């Protein structure tokens, strides 16, 4: 039987990761062009860098929830064999899909955090006649991360439930299927 405490804990962690990713998308850095006091050069002024911290937080919360599910299920490949059937088949499919969406979510969150931090930490100087571009993080990077956090949360919960069902169906012992041959003689 699936642990309800684990499922609730993972749900809460995924919910926090999702909320942080959505908030990071809403709080992406913006920039304005400013001119120095002597009007020798223009530079970009970025607002506060809160989205980077939110993106990293979402990254860590999602990673923690994935680690908890994988420890509880022994990463699917360690431990006793699961009993054959639909639950095991779904557990295999959901395991693979869960990892694929997890990696996509983590890449989006990490890339968004790095690019957002990069655009808020440097100062590029331009001549007065050449205005800077003041690039910022592209819209939707954290949003894509939030969507894949959502998918990962759903898939990991269903994976664990199917894993637990296949594990609880009995103590399946893989065998060759040979009956005892009776008395054995040595040569």
C-alpha cells in the first residue's frame, strides 16, 4: 500500500515548486536604459533579482520531491521484483515519463535562473550614440518549468501508487519454471 504521508509530502513539495516557478515567471527581471552623470555612456539598470532565487527554490523543492519518491520506491530497479501485471507495466511507463518531465523541468528552472541572474548582475557600457539592448530573460522559461513541475508531480504520484500496487500483489519470485527433478546424483 502506498504511503499516504509520502504522497502528501511529495504533493506539498511539488505544489511549493510549482508556486515558486509561477512566481519567478511573474517577477522576471526588467531593465531600463540609464545615462551616467557626465553623459559619457549609457548602461542598463535592472530591477531586483528575486526571480532567480524563486527559480532556484523551485529547482530544489522539485529535486527533493523526486528524491523522496525514488528513495521510497528504491528507484524502481533495486529491491525485490514486482509482480507481473498492469500495475507493474504502468509503473515502468510512469517511471520513464516521470524522469523525462523531471529533467525538462529542472533544465527550464536552472536555465531560467542562470539567465535571469546573468542579465541582472552585469553592467554593459555603451556610447551615448549607441543605446544598449538591455536583454532580459525570455518570457515563458519559468512558465515552461512550472508546467513540467506540474506534470512531474502528477506522474511521480501515479508512479508511486502503481509501484506500491505491484509491490503489494504478492512476493513474486522470478524463476525458470522447472519442477524439482527428484534425486540428484553427482558424477
